[in-house]
C-alpha cells in the first residue's frame, strides 16, 4: 500500500465520517422540532458539516459555528462539535478547543435548550468533549511523529546513496592506481626492449627501425599519460601523492588471517599466472574483504576459500559457517559495494549473502578476455 493510496483512503474515510455525523445531527435536531427538516437549525448543522470538510483555512470559523450551534440546540449539535474540537486539538490549538467546549457548556447552562448538553447526567456531555480534545492531541502527535520518522528515513536513504557513490568513486580510483602499477611495468619493458633493438640500426632494415622508434615513443607517451591520469585521480579522491599500490598475492592475506586466529581452508585450481593481472587484484581484494567480515561477525567460524584461475573464468568463493560467538560490529556495507563495482568493471558478477543455516557466502565469477578482445586491445 503506497503513500498516495493511504492518503486517499484517509480522505474518503473523513468524508464519510463527516457525512454521517452531519446527517445524525440534522436528524436529531429535526426530532426536537416535530420532525421538520427545513429549519434554520438544519441549515446551520449542514453548514458545520461543509466547514468540517473545508478545514484548511477555516480552522477558527468551523469550531465557532459548531460551538454556537451546540450552545443554541444542545445535543443535536454535539457530533459536529466533537469533531471540530478533535480537529482543533490535533492542530495544536488546545486552548481554543477548551475555550469552545467551555463556551458551549456555559451557554447551555445559562440558556438551556430543549435537549441540553447537561442532561440526562449531571456532568452532561463534558466527558465527550474532553475525550475529543484528548483524542485530537494524541492523533496530532502521532501524525507529527510519523512525518518526522518518514523525513528521517528519507534523509538516511539519501545519505546511504551518497556514501555508496563515494565508495564506488574511491574503488574506481583504486582500480586505476592498480592498473597503473600493472601496465607501467609492461610498457616499461616495451620501451626498454625497443630501445635496445633501436641501437642496432646497422643490422635492421629502415622500416623496422622506424617501427621501433614509433613503439618506443608510444610506450613512453603512454607511461606519461598513465602518471597524469593517476595523479588527477589521487587529487580528486583526496589521497595526496601517496605511493602507487603494488601487486600482492592472495596467499598473503590468507596467511594474515591465520595469524589472527582464523581457521582458513584453501582450495586453489590453476596458477595466478593463468589469470590477467586485473583478475588477481580482484581476487586479492575480495578475499581480504570476505575474511575480514568473517573475522568481525563470526570470529571462531571456519572459513573455506576456493579459487580457480583457469580459463574460461576466474572464480573465487569464500564461505564461513555460523560461529558460536558473534563479535559486536556494525557492517557499513560499502566494502561489498566497492567489490561489486570492481567485479562488474571487469565484466563479472558477484553474489554475497546468506548460505544455508546461518552461513555466509561471497562468490565472484570474472570471465577471461577472449582472443578477439585481446587482439582488439593489443
């Protein structure tokens, strides 16, 4: 049930309630004058009902008319007076509501109509008027509380989206920095070997020497461009001029987890060299995040890490069983956001969530580049 539907339902409900109360007031008033409906009393009661439906902009006029009607005709106008006092109290006009109730009761006491508000009991209808004011205060406070909670939830949703965007931007910067580390090494090798070959001009044909010079120039220019892009990313992310991250092996993070007291079982198929460097970096980051989360939320639970570097896709799966004790930690969720960004940037897919009875599983599949893609990028 969406918000607009609830608002329409509440509006139609009020229309129905006002209509019933107005009809009841008119009928009660007619019964006191011999069953005649076409009277000033009926016209005033119908006007009260119309004003109750048009409560915006008429918050003072409506209770004034209802109070005058109740003071003049007693119980016949009580239903519309009760609703008018309820609206006043809900809108935080408590003093005005109390004043209207007192005015109606006083007028009935001084000039008692045929059916006074003070009959048949000694306390009369004061209890009904008091309940209307109390109910209006409760309903008004509830509406304001619900509105404040809805506003706060909306602010939290926007804040979370902004944090997720910041996490994605930071992860893209990290990916660019790591790619710089990987590509810089290969481009440096190209520049080095083409430079060595270019020194042997006497043994090479002129077209080959020209191509070697072009390759050397292109590789050195690419290195310069990489450094410029990396510097801009660091400045945009506010990371300063720190060192470029170096390639790390996933076995290091597994060994760190074992040294921290985790029981980690590993199954590795293939060798890291069978997967692209970007895949190895993603495997390292995913294993580090998954082992860290398991250490926070189930520190005594055994963890199983399965990695497959072989084509056609690099696979990694980290699963932990529920622990006997749970660490008191509040996850931010932004580590997984960064991992999703990294894996999707490589054309892969990542799944993270419950697995079995209380267990947790993080798994990713990153397809290897095809021969056609390699030829396009080379």
